[in-house]
C-alpha cells in the first residue's frame, strides 16, 4: 500500500480550520445577587448611591428589571459629582445583570422621577418645584431588542408659572418638534417643525453634556 506522508498534517490543518470557523458559545453575562454589587462592578473606580429607582420589564422576558438613577459621592473635588442612569436586567434566579448604563447623565436642580411604561423608561428631571412655579424635562428611552439597548425616542419640557404654562415636545422617530403656550387663559400651539433626525442615541454611554439632538 503506498504511503501518504502528508496525510496527517493535512487532516490536522483541516480540523483547525473547521474549529475556527465554527461559532463559539457567547460568554454568559456576569450576574450579581444585589443591585449594589452590579453597580460597584460597573464603576469600580467610583462610588455611587441611589437617588431613585423603579421596576419594569423592559426587555420583555417576564422577569422584573431595575432602573436606577445614581449620584456619585466622595469624588474628586476638582469636578462636579456625576449622575448615572443604569438599568439592570433581572434573572429568573433573582439576580441582576447589567443591561445598559449611561456616561454622564443630565442633572436635575431638584429631583428625578423614573417611570416604566411598557418597553419605555421615562426619566424626568425636575428643575423647579416651588408653589405654582414648576419646571421639568422628561426623556423617553425605549428598549430595542435588536440593538439590546435603550433608544432615546422623545423629549418633553414642561413649565408652569401661576396661570401660565408651556410645553415643548420632540419626537426623534418622526423628526417633529412642537411647542404650546398658555398665556392669560389662551392656548397657542405652534405648527410642528421638522428637523434632521440624527441616528437614535442609545443609553449605553449616553453623555448628556455632549449630546446634540439636532432640534431647532
């Protein structure tokens, strides 16, 4: 029987090629027994405390998720304390795994409110709350399972001063901007303005200090 001296190297090379071509299993995301442990793992060089939180099922898996607005403490004195918006996905075993986390989030002069509505997370920064003088800005993030992250799809600013009030609304999906104002009992609503919609921003790495939404 004739010898085939190069058969073994050829077979070995073929097996190596097949093994590199075959997909490997994705590493399982880290899970944590407590939200504080997940936050500490996300920001190992900083210390954050919870400002406010809410529960929802944003990824639609039937397991409650947790959204937190965090305020930095004990940070360097040469820069402002940071605000972070973090969403932790719940697991069937009662643990948490990071789903998305902002960079430097927007500030509120008074306080924040978080609200879950289906796949949307509404984040309201209240800047004025003194008697009849109120002012707030709400950003609407909606979870997109194809991107595995939250997209910023809307913004609404509201103010009241006595009997006067105003509102501005931005729809990043349609590229429409509209304002309304009530003065001396009369409501005036502007015609919707269109603007060039940038690519939808995602919550992961979202930096309120540098984000430009393109509105007029």
